[in-house]
C-alpha cells in the first residue's frame, strides 16, 4: 500500500473499504440495487442484480486502482504502454470477483437471497473488443502485469460493435453487429478531460525550415478507463479505450439549418465510424482508408497521452526511455514510431536523428505472424492521402537507415513497389522485436526479417506466449482449481510451476479418480449448456474432441472435418467395431471477406446436419458447431475437452494460446510441430502428446514438389473416399457442386498441405482412440499435461518482457 496521501485535506486512506463480511457485502449489494440501479429485490430482474453486483465489486476494485496509481506517481516509476487493436477481455465481473478474493462471500450472499451467483455473472455480455489469440493474449498480459505490480496502461479502441456477432443460416456464416454496449457498462469510467485531437489528410508545408502539417479532418479521441485488478488485490492497472467523437467544427450547422441534414451530419458520421467496427472489410479503397485511419486514431491518441503524462512530472524529453516503454502488439500500431518522431520534431523541436534514437529506445514490437498478407502494407498513395506528414517521416527513416547501414540487399526497404511495409517499419523503429514461441522467433529471424536482422543484430528476442491461470483455471474450471488447492495448497495461482507437485500423485488411484471427476463435471456443464442454449443433446461419456480458433486455411479446420467424414464412413461400414464415441466440437469466426474460410464453415455445418441425423452413427459420432465463439464460450469448452486440436501447417502458427489453455485443463494435444506446440511437447513429454505431420522444413520442401497435392490424394484411399462423397453431394443434396472450390484447391494447389498430412493425421487419430480406451493411461497423460505446463503462465511471459525488453522492475 502507498503512504498516506492527503488531497484537499482528505486522507485518501480513510476512504478505503475493509474486507467485507457477508452482511456488509449484502448491504452494499442492496444499496446499489436501490440507489444505483433504481429498483428493489421484489422487482429486480437478472440484469438488475448483475448491475448491482458489478457496482458492488467495482467499489472494491477502486482501492487497489487508486493506490497503484498514487504509488506510480509518488515513486516516479516507469510505465509500460501496451498498444493493441484487440483486447479480448471477456466478462469482467467474475474475473474481478476472483482477483479481489470476493467470490466465496458473493456466492454465500446470493445463496441467502435465493439466487445463483454463477447465473447472475453469466448475464454479463462479452466485451466485443477482439477476434482471437492476439486480443486474448493482450488481455492475459494486462491481468498479469497487474498481478505482478508492473505499472501499465493498455491502449485500445472502444468499438461500438466490435468484430461481429456470428449466426448460421443454412449452414452459412451470417454477420450481424455486436450489441455489447446496448446497456450501460459498469466497468467503464469516461474521462472527458483526457481527449485528444487526431488529424487526417490535409497538406504539409515548409515554414521557417520546419514541416507544418495542417490536417483537413480532425476528430476527438475520448478516453474510457477500465480498472484491471491483479490477483490478490494489491495492484490494478488501466485499460484505456478510445472512442472517436466529432470535433465541434465537424458539424455544419449552416447546412443543417438550410435543410441539408444528411450532408451536415456526414463528417460527424465519419468520425463515429472510426470506433464502430473492429477490422472493417479492407478489400475496397474506402475500407483500406478506414482501416489505416483506425490504426492511426488508436496510435496518435495513445502517444499523445503518453507524452502528456510524462511531461506532467518531467521537463526533459531526452529521458523518456527511463520512464516509458511502448509495446506494439503486431503491426496495427506500427505508425507509433513515425507519430512519436512527429511529436518530438514538430511539437518539441528535436532534430530528426535525436527523435529517431529516442523513439527506438522507447518502442518494442511483437510479431505475431509469418503470413505475408497479415504483415500489413499500405500504398504510398493511400499513406500520402491519409497521413502526408507521416509518409515524409517514413521516407526520411528509410533514407537514414540505408545511410547508416550501407548498401542494403535487394528487396529491403520501408517502401518498396509503391507500398509502405508496416512490419519493416515496426522493426526499424523498435529496439527489440520479439517472436512469441521459440520456433516462431527462429523463423522471424531466418525467413521474415533476415536482412534487417543482419543490419540490426541482437534486436530479435523470444518471449513465448502464456495465459493467466486465474481466468483459465480458477474462473473457467472451479472443480480443478479446488483439487489443485486441496492437493498443492494455495499459491499455485501466482506460481504455476507449483503444478509440478502433481507428478507425486499421478500413480495415486484416489487422486486420478478425483481428477477424472473434475473432467466429468466440466463435460456435464458443457452438455447442459449445449442443451439449454443450442438445443443440442450430446453424450457425457464420449471423447470431446475440440478445435476452437479463428477460421483460417493454415489452421486446417478443413483437415479436421475431412477426417470426421472419413471416420463417419468407417463407422457406417462396420458399426459394431468397438468405436470410441466422439463429439467433434468446432468454434470460430471467419473474416467476412474470406470466402474459402466461409465455405469451410458451411461444409462443417453441412457435415454436422448429415452425420447427426444418421441413426446408424449418431450414438458414436456427433459434430457440434455453436455459433458466435467468444471468451465465455471458451470458458465452457476448454475445461470439458479431452482432445485439443492444434493442427496448423507447420511453420505457420506463431505460437497459439489455446493450446496452452487446453493442456492446463487436462486435454491431450493432437498437433504438428508448430508454434508453441513444440515447447508444449518438450515440457509435457513426447509420450504425452499426439504428434503428426510434416515439420516446417519439410513443409517448405513439399511445396516445391510438382503436383504434391494430387500425388498425396492418389496415395490415400481414405482421402479419395472423402472427396468423392463431397463431390457427389452427400453433404449438399441437390447442389453437388457447392464445394467445387474446396475440391479444386485440394487437388491442384493445397498450399496448406491438408492432403500431404492427412494420412499421418488419420493414423494419429486412431492412436488417440486406442489410448482413450486405456482409461488409466489417458488419465495419467492428462495429469502430466497439467503438471508440466506451469511454464506457460502469462506471469512468466510478462516477467521476460519486463527483463528483456521493457527494463522495468515490479512495484510489488
């Protein structure tokens, strides 16, 4: 806790709330129900109770939040600023309740009121602020930074509609706006005093030897703050989300009064568009401009806020690296380098070289992908139109880098083929660039940035991803969390390596039975949820085989569903062969413009319709695809999973975090040597991991073989039978050509090597069945997966960032 601090004669420590008794908690809850929500217990809806509970918990979150802020200011501590287009934070209520140590008292109070705490907490909508692993990682890191006492701000956009809400019509994905903000958000504090102008377009002119940018359009970035409480309630940090608001001069009152209402409001509508949708379709020129404008909006507001906060207590910007570390989460905020340079040069009178040196010491860049299409690039024309001053700075950076490092290899440059390369820009303006798994970092160094690595040695480091055990065990899997505490004692929540102690119990039949009971409870919970919310009945004693992640060809949901068809065909040929009952569960969204991924979604749903209706096989195989996968759904699926599908084409998945969550919850992995799978297998042991498929080097070699796809298919009878069934319209009656595009791709190109890995995957899936039938062996493997994955805590990842990249010490 901080030393006593007085403001306007008030001792702030006198305002802190003691740990509540059940009666005190009940009184606080009922106070908020009446005076904040405006109702009484006799008439309160589930929404009313949830809001009252949220405000009750929020009251307790404010103490560590204020205390941490005061300590950071009083002790003049360095801060981390984490810039990310996504923060997939999920529901906050139960997470905050756990981290504040209040879940037991909350459960008791609601029991006395005749209500179910879990039911009330489940009423909270997921914050629609992300898509997949990138955003979930950012959320885990914010929570870990708070738990470790690392002073930090997360900076993102307060999307009005987020990504999109997914539903299925005729098996096809249909996108609808997310409505997470349709009601009040009790966790958000609006900060009107923290609003910054963000400009776009316009022109740059030289005045007195200086470049002066006069934007044509200007919006205001309005700050909305959410406290992020660390486990143990000793520290809390801030997630600051920017909402775009029109500046006063954007509304044309004269045109409005003249009756031209639409034209008068057009600039205002454009401003609000900036924070309306996550990842707008950028296949059109206007979509590209909106996407780039969004990224600059986030980055400019954040960098302005960072510089303003520093200057409140310091007057020498040359010392900025001593107090500020900015981490760019992927290339979306890569314009942060040019923006910080612009502020230093244009607003604070720095020379260009000095500004670049300062910016580079402050900035770090996390790379999350090797896919060329995901390493953003913008045309020079678009950059000149939207951010003309920044294009000048990028051109000057490019010339400077060439001058400092001599002749560069062909194909190296920040601007090539009339494109601004944002990955290269992020590299050149950062003092450290990190990959997110050991294999990925090697490939970043060898394949992605080899020339820049040789020109800037020692910049590339590895920080393998991690996940927070508070969310992914304590919240998502309470029975397992209780077993861990009963077996190991408390403390594993913040020292996950203690899970190693489970190895001492792996041969204890009573412990194995207790461990199995936690999995049965998770499966019963999932089965009940599927029945209640989706009308799907699944057997509770089947093998739950789960693949949940963003739909992309390299993640190979296609291979999974093709194998499912092959498995169905085998069961039909010999129904009495002693098959292990399986429930194949999929979850994930495809980008609205990604036609192949959307075709794969439709195929999965079409297969499900046929397989689930087949009386010969439905007791042995079901395919389930709940719509609108999000964090809350993951919290139900992951604890229940027996098998975790991590089957990406080797060399294409940067790390993954779902693979870690599944292993921590006792699911065995079937996977390739890709991303963090490599390290998971090393930690849990090769005997406790179902490995298949080509290695990254073999993938490269196979792609160079002519007709590799057709050759692989012709060698595989199982693959040919599956493709024949699809071609005949077995899963698309009346429209046999529905999946012609998928079939053509598999026969003639197959860049992601589904056919080449299919037989290996098939053989390994059969090994999964054999192992599952040996109950004792499966239980032992599952326990060892939990025991040996303590390394994959996001606390460990954040400590490595603090030591290797941010140069910051914890306050706790």
